[in-house]
């Protein structure tokens, strides 16, 4: 986005708020072209006569046409401006307005809580002017077909990679999340998004998970022998929770490598416990009785609350990377992360923040009192052969 051309409109029925916002924006982003509107109707009139601006700051509680109604009109005109909701409304209202924007397919960049602070405006300007970070080479790959996944299993093309999980109280390494990769003879490195779905579809996910886990346990055994004190987290597809023999199978496998069950965290997504059926509850409870740890993965991507999830035997919550990244720029979302952290402490659950890519992300969750973190800022997932030297480096520099 070329800064010099950036148009920023703001609509608020309070002249004082408009004055403060204009002043702060002018200070922080002197090249932006600012336009103020006292009502939604005025703004819509201008929109009919000129090109849509890059950015619109919208007050919710306005006399006449309120902000929600204005959003509806903007959606009806397929407005593709980035929107910022700027309001003194309670956080839960702002969150549900965020959901509304998504439903209306509007581009919500973030929320600013009133009274407006310099920090909030500075964050907003930085966000608009910095191009969004893209993930390091995540190719979009077509899903593997049935013969490809079968061949990959037979020819051992799947292998585990490991992403560190750090304890934020003392910067120590707690362990690794095990993620799967496929090295395809013609397609090269295939990411899990292209094969987990296929493995599930063709009933091969259990076979793959146990293969992957076995390789990981062999690696872990080696690291424990080297004196490292590590835990592993593995992802369990919801399908695995439909087989009542899962706990016994896991115990047998860990026994054969003499790994204590308490070294393993089993990650299950939030959505796969929604409306939990008896079989899944049976399995989850037996796993906990044996000593395995259970984590809720991707928390923040659906509507469950921690209060409801506490009825299930989880000891860890992993905050989804999208939720964490939104919290960096969206004050309502940050407040939601903070209240999730408070609730987790009351429920005696550990929280792992995922997707920490920057120092700003690290600082935010550290200040919020989060227990653990994981993300490219610490390290991207790595192959087993790199783990020992990475651990040594981490211990030398950060611990
Ligand atoms: O590894 P990435 O870095 O790309 O993972 C993408 C998604 O695939 C994540 O949601 C992750 O949980 C999932 N995933 C990665 N490896 C496995 C696996 O071995 N089993 C299951 N069920 N999911 C996995
Ligand atoms: O199981 P889960 O869906 O939580 O899997 C974690 C996913 O997040 C994997 O695809 C992993 O490669 C990815 N990931 C790990 N760290 C980061 C990060 O800092 N930023 C982003 N965008 N993705 C990450
Ligand atoms: Mn996971």
C-alpha cells in the first residue's frame, strides 16, 4: 500500500472524539489523507461519489444510523476497505461485532477501545503501514490421492518434525510438538494440510499417527539418554477418539520404548470435543487415568468457553495462532486472550500460546502471564537431526 495515497475516513457522532482521533492520526501518520464524518449517512453519501478509502474507522454507538447498520450498508455495497471498530462498548459486544463483520465478509482490521490512547493509534498505523508477514514457504499443495498416501506409508515418506515449546517463567525448553511431513518423490516436501485430510478420508490416519509417534518416541528415547528432560505433544485426529482400544495401544507403544506416559501430551482440537459422545469421553478419561496429558488444540477458533471445556479432562489449552495474532492488533481480542488466561489460572490449566512470530508477540503473552509459547520467533519445526544442537544453542543463549 503506498502511504502517500492512503485515504482514511472516520465516522463518529462526537466532535470531541473526532478531534482527538484526527489529531493522533495526523501525528502518527502525517501522510494519510484524513476525512471525518459525523454520521453514517454522510459517509455513505461520500462513498457513492468517490473511490472507497483504504481504511474506515467506525464508531458503534451513534445517534441516527448506528455502526452496525452502517456495516450492513457497507456490506451491501461490497465495500473492500479495511475497517476498524472504535468504541466504548463492552468487549463481548466488540467481539460479536467482529463475528458479524466476518459473516458479512467485511475486512475487519481490528478494534480500538475508547477512550482512545496514543498506543492504540500507534499500533494501528504500524499495522496498516507494515505489509502482513507471510509464513515461510507454505506451498499450497493439492491433496495426496489414495494411491499416493498408501505409497507414502509403505515407502516411509512420512517423517516427524519438532517445534520447541518454551516455558515463559524461566525460558526453559519444555518439549516439542511433533508435526508430520511427507517427502514426496516428485512433489517434494508436502505439508500436512495436503495429506492429513486424505489419510482421514481413506481410514489410514490411525496407521500414520502410530508410525509417526513411533519415530518420535525413538527420537525421544535418544534425547532422554543424552540427559535432556523433554516432553512431546502429538496431534490426535478426532477419528482416533472413536476407537475404544486407543489407550491400550498407546500404552503398549510407550512401554516398548520405556517412555513414561506423563511425557506425552495428546492434542485434540476444540471442535472434535464439541458435543462429546460417550466413546470419546470414555477414551479421554482413561488416557488421563493412565497419566497422559491432554491438550485442547486451536482454542479460539470456535465458540467454546473454558468453563464448558473444564468438564472435560484437559490440563492444557493451546491458544490458536490466528487468535494470538489478532490479539496483537485488536484490543477486544487481546482482552479476550487475557480473560482466557485468567480463567485458565483459576481452573488450574496450563496455557500455551501458538504462532508467536515476533518479539511483540512474545512480550504480549509474557506480560499477560501466559505459561508457555511456541512459534517461529523461537524456532520453526525442525528435523530430528537438528534438535540436539538447537537445544544446546537455546540453553547457552536464553537460559
Ligand atoms: O505442521 P503444520 O506446520 O503445517 O501443520 C498443519 C496442521 O496439520 C496443524 O493443524 C497440525 O495440527 C496438523 N498436523 C500436523 N501433523 C499432524 C499429525 O501427525 N496428525 C494430525 N492429526 N494432524 C497433524
Ligand atoms: O496443531 P496446530 O494446528 O496447532 O499446528 C501448529 C501449526 O502452526 C503448524 O502448521 C505449524 O507449522 C504452524 N506454526 C508454528 N509456529 C508458527 C508461527 O509462528 N506462525 C505461523 N503462522 N504458523 C506457525
Ligand atoms: Mn497442535
